[in-house]
């Protein structure tokens, strides 16, 4: 058996054979993912078997759209195709494989300064001057662990367990497609606005959470990164087949106005009174709830109230810039949350491109990917400490001039 064959054999055993309660993802490269899918194709693995394997891996490199499209033909059906899309979105903030990075030398300090000066001019004179716009935003939600606290007790679970032939006893514990929603959003001067009418969805109680704040504003992020004074050259990347200059930045809390608002998390309160009886008191009372040996009587009920999590967070990220024009083609913002907060992670990638709005061609957001991790049970500790990964991918289309009517 050759080394390559042995490696594929061992990897397949690891992915398909090891399903333990204390599950952790197996980290692999894009090349290893490609090799794995090709071997599954040769072995005629079923759609379910391939999907089961893909649920158990985590990429260490970005799965670019070009690479993803080349892999879709090697999967068996819709379930495994879904997991390929999950891997693409979950790896969106990672660097591509080293072989995909341009070999162009880094620009000197003067050239870097020139690129950033062009970006500052583009943002202040063009992006921040965008007119009022409406667009249709279509969002796909993927998440794991759909267990949720019961609305009235805080102790129940609304999740339905299922058993698959692959041996998973809780397939919902792996990231999978939940639903798709579409709605009209409004932006002004490049800043997406909150809806005029408050969302009445019972978030939290319905087993899901919602990010209430729009995606970070390019203009604000760039200005805060400038004020922090640490925009640094990182590398070259290829975006849509064109070279992009990548700069990293970090914004400390004292200079950040990045709002994080996620709904909703539970507060669990006990209703009723519990009375403790000694044996002598119980014998003397002799009433309902008393017993010769003593005990407890009372009404044991709990009530769950749902509340929003709000904070202003420090963050870091990357800007992907067309070096000739200074136009930002992609922005990544990763919040820095405190360990004790119910929101552990909230990372956003925004891709920009030129679209038609009326007779104008405008550079606007066309896609966002949000990777988040929350503590669905809140700070109560009811049911034990658990986290939930939520993946949201949104596409923007049908841009129009003007403000949407409420």
C-alpha cells in the first residue's frame, strides 16, 4: 500500500469511525479535503456517508468560492453539498492556502502609505457619500444544537432527537441548514439602518437568536482603525482574480463604537414559596404537605424572561484593498468578547462589488458571512453550560435608489 493510499485510509477511518460524545472537529487543509472527497467518490460513498464525514472536519484554510465549485462535482447529493457550503462559510475569514497567495513582493512603506491614502479618499469622497438605497437581503441560517429552554419552566427541551444510520444520536449537534429568510433593508451613506419597525419574533424562546445590529460600517471601521494608529501591511491576496492588498488593524475598547446586540437570552426566576418542616412541626401542623418525618411543601415553578445582550466591543480585522483605486473589496471584523459574556464570538465578513442602482453603478455590500458562538442558556446555568454555533450567510440584490417605506 502506497503512502498516499495509507494516508487516505487512515483519514477515512478517523472521519467515519470515530463518533464520541466528546466530539471535536478534525482539522484538515483544503488539499486534504479535496483528496478525501475524491476518495469517497471512487469508493461510491452515499450522500449521507459523505455528509457525515464533512460534519466532523474543520478547515485550517479558506475554502474559496473557486475551490468550492471545483469540489461540488465530487459530492454525492444535496446533504453533502450543504456541508460543503458550510465549510466555505465557516472558513471565510481564514487565509487561503499558501499556494493560492500571489508571489508578489510586499510594497515598500511609501507604496503602502499611498494605498491607504487612496482608501481614505475613496471612503470619504465616494463610499460615505452613497445615496439612500434599499436592497433585498436573503439570509441562510445554519446552526448546531437546537435544544432550547422551555418558555415557562427553563428546564425542558424542545429539540427532537433523531438517529441516523451513521451512528449519530444527535445530528442536531452538528451545523446544518435551519431556514432562509428575505427582507428589504435600507442604507444611507453606506451605513445599513436598523428596521423602522421592531422585530416581534420571540427570539430565544424559539430556539434561535438574532443579531440586532447591522453589519459593521466600512466608513466607521476605517476611521476607528486610523484613530487607533495600527493599520499594518499583512500580505497580498487574490480577490475575484485580481490582486488585493491586505492590511490588518485592531481597535481597542476605548476607541471602539462597534455595537453588539444579540437577542435573546434567558433569566430564570422561581415563583412560589417553599416551606421546610421539621418532624415535630409537621406532626403539630398535620396539614396538607406535612409528613411525620418532616419535609418540604410549596409551589415549585419557574418563569423564564428573555432579554437582549448589548455591549460595545473592541475588535480587530483585515481590509482587502484594490491597490490601484483604493477601493475596499472585502472587510473582516472580529469582535473581542469577554470569556464570561453570553456572546463568545461574532465575526463578520463583508464583500463589496459594483452593482446597478437606477442609472448609477455603485460599490456596495453584496455578501456577508457571520460566524457567531453564543451561550443559549444564558447566565442561569440551567441545563448545564453549552454553546451554540450560528452561521449566517446573506446575499444582497435588487439595489434601488430611495428609502423603503415602513
